[in-house]
């Protein structure tokens, strides 16, 4: 199984949490085949919004959700 990673983000109510203000407005950056490419995409998205403290992007390890016993 590929180790898929999802990168997404959006506006949060508190920059120290992952409480997204409007989940329907989340920006999906993409799904990536490995952590290195997901991290690169995450860094680019985070850098693009660096001046907006209420924007937050994350990397989700989809492979861990799909097959939790493999790790």
C-alpha cells in the first residue's frame, strides 16, 4: 500500500488549535504518494499564507487512517 498523505488547510478560530471556522471552505492542496512531497506542498501553502495567523495547513497521514495496523 502507498503511504498516502493529504495536505489541506483553512481559517482557524484560534491559531493554536485545528478548529476550522468553515470546514466547507477548506483548501485541499492535494494527495501525495510520500511524506517528502506532502511536506513540500505543505511548506508552500503555509508560506503563501505566512502573514495570516488564522490560516493553518496540515499534513494527514492517510495511510495510517486506512490501515492503522501497518505502522
